């Protein structure tokens, strides 16, 4: 893909990077996850959640911003706020939690002010507070929770919501978060193998280590560009391919990175587990890589898919 950011896009993403770096230095307390209200407030105050609605910036800038924030060891709700709310429900208060046809523990529910629910072809929403959510302990490096009594909430439909479009942009958001997390995790391991010495040499000087890390870097870079392409086109095919590829490489890369980091990668003192445990949750979203790649095949060859369904039915 021949892709080059415009001057406006570069300026916004440079500002996002500066903001992200400022918040990177605030993480000091070892804990399973750190949810940053301050980061979300700064992103909102600077208008970064509005990028998608601005023609000169658009979905690509919003997607790249989600990637940048995902590189932080702390977490903040950016996916729905950046890639879905600007066109679906821009007036609703953030942070958001997005529920897909299930009542399982969901990330950001304990901190959300609005919950958006997708059930079949219906999309509705409700305002919530801490009294509506039960916090769930989890390894996934996100604030996780379940609704105490979903049926008692004042749900209101979003009548003009297009479920297919919501799904497309959620796939793009998943791919952006996964690639951002993997990129940051890889960078942290690269620093480790430069400093860690074995047999009198830096660990990173061994050719076998270099080959595996180079392959990880190639996989992450490829997923990144598939994600940006999907953000640029917004098509069902590109969105499914981006999400499927990101979810598909997540297990392999996480395994290699933890191999090279050793036990240090699972300690609270090192942030590697924050990224890889987030990815562990995201790689199963919307049915996982197999579901995304099947959806991509259906979008690429709809006639073949329809003929196959008719053959099964007959």
C-alpha cells in the first residue's frame, strides 16, 4: 500500500505521541493494571477523540491514535471513543463499554459512563454508574466487570445504527489495539536482550534470538499496515483481514517475547505482562481470528459463500 500521512495527520499524531510520552513517566506503582483517568481527560481536552469526524484527519488518524495509546503500559478507553462514538453517538458521555451479544465480563465496564450493547440487529445504550457494575478480578490488565442487572437499566435504541458498520470499525479498533500492544511489548523485550548477558555476551547478539525477534517485528509491522489500510477504506473485507491477522499473530509473538524475557516478563515490576495479557483478551474478541478470516472470505467471494450455503441447505 502506498500510504503517506498528510501534514495535518502528522501534526496530530506527533501531538498524540508527546502526550503519550508524558503519561509514560507517571507509572510507578507495580500492579496488574493501571487505568488512567488523567490520560483520557487529556485526550478528550485536546480533541483527539474527534479526529474521525474531521475530514482532514479521518479514520486513519483516529486508528493511529488508538495504536499510540495502546503502546502505554497503562490503559485508557480509546477504541469506542475514537472509532465508533464519533459517528454513532457523539453526544453520549465517555468512557464507553461495548457489549457484543453476551453477558461475560467486559473491559472498562467498572469505569464506563455509557454502555453500548449489540444484540443481533439491534444497537442500544444506557447510562451507567458504579452501582450498576460488579467488578471482576482478572489477569487481563483491564478494569473488568459485569452488569448487576442489565434488564433493569433504561436502555434506549440507537435507531440509525448500522450493526455491520459497528462491527467493521470494532474490528479495526481491535487490530489497532493489538498491534499497538505487541509493538510496545516487542520494544521492551528488545531493550532487555540488549542489556541481558548470557555466556559473556548480550542475549540479543545470538543469531537465533535475532531471527525470531526479526520475524516478530515483521509480523507486527505487517499487521500495522493492514490495520491502517482498513481504517483508510472502511470495507468489511479489509476490516476482517486486519482483525484476523492481528489476532492470528498475537499468540505466536506473545510466546516468543515471554521466552526471551524469562520470568521477569510476568513480574509486576516489568510491564510486558500488561501488553500481552491485554492481547490475550483481545485475540478472542468477536470469535477470534478464525471468525474474522471466515468473514473476510465471505466478503471477498460472496457468491461462492452463498452457493455453499445453498448447497448445504439442499
